[in-house]
């Protein structure tokens, strides 16, 4: 197998002959996940882009891992999709072998070990949230294999705007799930308004001890996703702007 720098050099050498690299759809998006009282709330927008082109207006970015564990994927759309599918299969086999429901920490450990082996070549930044026998947990796993455990996580190209909304509110992890849905929605809408790669609808997934509830199309017209309407038609009147110089065209020539 070629080393990575040599492999890229070979691709660039053969590009003029018609052997071009495939373009990859990117989910430049806004992901927001919040720990609430007895559960986790996951939120994401639904736009997938190919450079400056919107490739998919209704892309699913909240992926099922287990009945009470879900995962949000950012980065390359195919990498995030296939990584979560492989992990869902591995978790199901683990549950069948052990006879026990999976733990969120176990899913996170398998994900970070898988991503670490590829040294960042798998462009998937994932947020794992769920409820198990030990309670509600939330982890953020990065493409190179590192991870964080936090009560409030944002990811994607609109993460800065979403984090600003979350930090300005005084909602604590002991709040109820009903109030957390509004916070996650507002954070996603802030990312949509401030980032061209985020847009379309808002999806939510509420996970509690009683199970998971996937709210597909929770908000289909978030603020900032559509163009606003004019309150009235503005027209200028004659003499509104001050005239500095006048030029009169006479016989094909202009005189000042």
C-alpha cells in the first residue's frame, strides 16, 4: 500500500488523464446536545452540502445506535453514516453476547478506538448521548479518537453560535426535558442563522428512561432559514438625494 503522501501525489499525477478524486458530501451543520433531568436531548439541522451547493435539504444527522442511545454525526456525510451503522451493528452483537443492555460509555469507547485507528482519515465528529442503568450520559468524540464528557455539547460549522445561545441561558442539567427542547431548538436556529452550511429543518431526539422519541421535522421553518417579508414598499421621491454635479449630453458630447 502506498504511504499517504505518495498516494495523494499519485492521484494528483493521474488527475489530468481523467482519474479525478470523488467529491464528498459534507454535513456542515449545527449539532446541539443537552443533558436534562433524567435524559438527553439531541438536536441537528438537516442540510448537507457539496462545497457551495446544497446536496440534500432533509438529511438525517441523528443516528440510531441502540434503543436508548443515539449519535449525532458531523463532518463527511458518508463517513458519519457508515461509522454509526457499523457501531450500531457492533453494539447489537455485544448485547446479544452479554445479555445486557449497552452502556453509553461502552459505545463511546468503541467509537474512539475505531476512529483512533484511522488517525483522522475518517472525517466524522460524533456526539453520543443516551440513558443506561447508570443514568444519562453525553460524550463528544473527535475524528482523531479523543473525547469529552460534558453537560452541553455543540459541534459543526455553526457550533460557535449554538454555544453562545446555550451559555447565555441559565438552564441547568436538572431542568425538565420540556424546557430543554426549546433551548436546543434555539441553539440550532442560531447556528442556521449564522452559518451558510446549516439550514432547512430542525430535528430533535429526546431520550429518557422510558425510551427515545425521535421528533423528525420538529421545526420546519426556523428563523433565519427563510427570507423575511418586507413590511412596505420603499420608494425614493424626486429631490431626496442632493445633486453635486450635473452633466448634460449634447450632440454625442457631455458638458459639465
